[in-house]
C-alpha cells in the first residue's frame, strides 16, 4: 500500500467517523433552546461537521494530488517495519486482554519476557530478573503507596494475604 | 515589584521544604534521562509520569513535572551531540553544530556549551516570567466567558496560522480533540452525550491522559520501533573526554558568546508563549538569527559554539515562556503545558487568572521551583556528563518494554477502568498511523484539555448575548483577541491569495 492510498483510506475512515459523531450528537437538541441557550448537542454536532469538512478538504487535495503525502508513491509501511510494529502492537493488545483473566501480575511478566527475550534477544537472566522486578516495584508503588488497586482476574485470592500484611 | 519579590520569597520557602527539594532534584535527573533518550522528550515524560504524581500534593506534583520538563530540555542536547540524533524535536537545531564539534573530538565543549546555554536561557526567561506573569494575570482577572473563549480560539488559530502543517489536518485534529472532550455528559442539561456505540465506558468521558499517553506514550514508542527497524541498530556514539581543566577552559570560552545567549533567551521566551510555536521553532529561529548576527557565519554547521548556544538557550527559555499563558490565562503554551494544565484540573485547581489570587502558594511555589530546577539541572548535567553518555548505551529493547508497562498502568490509574486502557491502545495505534500521514497530533491533545473549558465559555457567552455572536467582537478585550484569532485562522488563505496576485508579476519581472 502506498502513502497515497493510505491517505485516501484514512480520510474516508475519519469522514465516516465524523458522520457517525454528527448523527450521535443529534440525539441531543442541536440549536437554540429558548431560555437556556444552545442545546447539548450543538457543540459536538458542529465540531463533527468541521471534522467532516476537513476530511472533504483532505480528499479534495488527494484528488488533485496536492502536497507531499497526497502525491507520494512511497510504501506506507515497509513489510519488515510492519512485522516489528505489528509484533509490538499485538503483544500490547494480548497483554491488555489478559489483564482481566490472569491479572496484571500474570500478564506483565509474560509481556516483559516476550519483549526482552523474543524481540530484544536479551539473556534469560536479564529478561527473567526484569520480568519479576518490574511487577514487584509496580505492586509496591501503585497498590501499597498510591492505593490504586490494579486488575487481578483469577489471581485475586493470591493477593489477599498480601493485602492483610499491608493494610 | 516589591510585592512580587515577597511572593517569590514565599515561593522559595515552599521549594526548600525537603520533600519538594527532593522532587526537584529527582525530577531534573529523570528529565535529563528522558530528554537524553532519542525519541523521548518532555511531553512524553510528563504524559507518562503524570499518574505517578497522585502520590504527592498538587504543589509537589507540578514542581516534579516542571522539573522533568526543564531537565528534558537540558537532556535533549546530549543525544543531539553524542549520537547526532535529537533527543527531542526541540533539540534538532543543536545537532547542526553540536554533532560536528563531537566529530572533531570536542564533544565536551559542545556539552558544556549546551548546559551553560540552557542555564542562561532558563534563568533569563524565568526572571522575565516572574515580572510578566502577575500583571498579565491581573489584567486577565476582568476576563469573562467571551474573553476566555476568544483566547482559546486564538490558541487554536495559532496552530492553523503558524503551525506549518496541512491546514485541513490541523483543523481536523483540533475538532476531534474537542469532540472527544465532549463525550460523557452534557455539562448544562446533565444528559448523557455521545455514548459511542452505547458502550457504557464512554459515560465517564474520555480522560485527557488516555489520549495523551496513547499518543505520546504508545504511539511515540511504535514510531520509535519503526525508526529502529529502519535504522537497523545502534548508531555511532562519539567519544568525550571530560576533565575539570578542560571544562574550566570551555566555560571561559563561553563568556564570548554572551550576545548569542541573550538573543536566544529573549527570542525563545517570546516564541514559547505562542501555543503553536514553542521550543522547536524557537530554537530553529534562534539558530538562524545567531548565524546572521555572527562575525563568522561560515563557521556555522561546521562546529561553531554559538550554533549550540543559540538553540539551547532558546529551547529552555521557550519552555518557561509556554508556562506564562498556562498559569495566567489557563491556555497552555505547548503540548507539555497542556498536559500540566490537565493535571491541574485533576488536582482540583481551576486554571485561569484566578489561580494567582486563589492558589498563590501553588503558583509561586512553581515559579520558585523553576529557579531551583534550573540551577540543579545545570549542576547535575555538568557533573554527570559521563554518566549520561553511558545511559545512551542502554539498548532500546530494554527501555521500550518498561515504558510500555508504565503507559498501560498510567492509562488505568486515573480512572481505574479497563475501558480506558483499551481506548489508550486504540489512540496509540491510530495516532501512529495518522502521524505517518503527517496529521499533527499536538492540537488534539491541546483541544481535549481545553474542550471542557471552551464549551461552557461559548455557551455562557451566547446566553449572555441571547445568541448573538457579535458579543465576541464588541467587548474591549474579546474583540481584538478574536480578530487576531481570525487573522491567524485565515493567514494560510491570505498567503495563497497573495502568491496568486503576485505570481504573474514575479514571473514577468
């Protein structure tokens, strides 16, 4: 896919999103309500309209091949770059999905091992140490000091004795 | 004048509390580190680390974040000089002469010049700040809703008129940021609004940190992953010899550059006040002017010390400048201050001119902390140059997962909702894809912070005027501000018309 094609797709997608936002804003009154000023939908409705107009402007520039992006025939994401970026993005998505099941303390070590060992090709010693150390630091900082309880999923019962110790 | 000094003195008393002093020193060191890492700048550091500051009171939190902001401005120079890769976009101009100096084996000279220039830029601008801020805040006290809205229009218009990016994409970025901020509940009628796809998670709105960490944390890191895949590994690190004797000689040589330092500081400060301009264009402009006023302009680009001094004094001065509208008017002067402003809202402080009267302890503590941060940053920087050079050797594949983990938790912490973590990931990936198409994203972050302030300002103004938009043009302060905003908004269009009209003449002449 070239940059030019990507530009078209992005503008179309964002244009569609703008229309959706306009429709959604219309659920609330758009326009002047006597005695109470502009309705709740007015502000987002007109801003979404501005978004749509901007997308049309981007499309207009695309058709007349105006500007470096609209006229570019370069590859949007080269395949070896895509591999790297997609691997990182996918690992993030899997990690977040795992938060709700095996909890943050199950998912983070897995993510760290994957990143350090598989993507970074660091030694098992370094990968292992950091994968244990970082979650421990996070536990102390967020849960003990800041009292922000992070999602634990099925590992919740394992933490009850720890909570008893600190609180 | 005397009152200002008294208030500044009370600010210093806050700064010298042990906790705050520790936060400044820690923030400076952390900021230096963040700034020195290629790809990470002050905005990334402040966005990712803001959730950590829930631990301390607001004054401590902003002091810490401001110290990071300051430190990062110093640190950006380190990788510009040692690696030839700007540590942050604000340090791009520093590579022009810093890199040639390093290649000649004079890396220590460039690093010392950068540190001292940053110090001078920071010091001059913070003094300007101290005496400009109170009068400006005083004038702004009479501002009502129409003036506030006009100011925000001016802030957005600077992105369109001076940002230099694609106009449609800039406007899109501003509008989407404002719409995202409108999600949740209608502030006046209290009805649920824009609950996208009827997902209940949208009922509590889109926290600005979710967008900021998405774009400046996840998106930025994906961008860096790409650059590493393209660059194919480690770059060449220059050698630096640092001895006390050489440093002293370097310092003596810098006395001769005072004109450049002064110019860079003052220019950077005023450019920094503009929301769309800030440290990056400020430092580039300072570099250009330094070259013009120099007696030996041919030396620039080949290792002129002035070429390091000018951009480094300007970018530090700009970072102070960008705090002026943030503290006095409630309008951020840069993406980093936009995030700081959002933080102030979380900490329960209402941004705007009233801040100076209602929370004078907070304001003067922050201002005094800038003096202190500046001093600590230069000391840490000069003393630990060899350490920072070693840090640059940390492989990206160790740093990246740690930053990702901080982002994930940072996205969760403010609202404790998994919905926000997912949203942050989506913002990160979409933001990365948009950035590849040259969509400017800073306006969106500014807009999501200002949105909740802009909408009530607009609606109140229209209620006052019974729906007449003329209210924005007939009032003493709102009028000129709004007209300036409109001029900036239509500046790109005027330029096109000007070129079209001049075009045939220029060809025939």
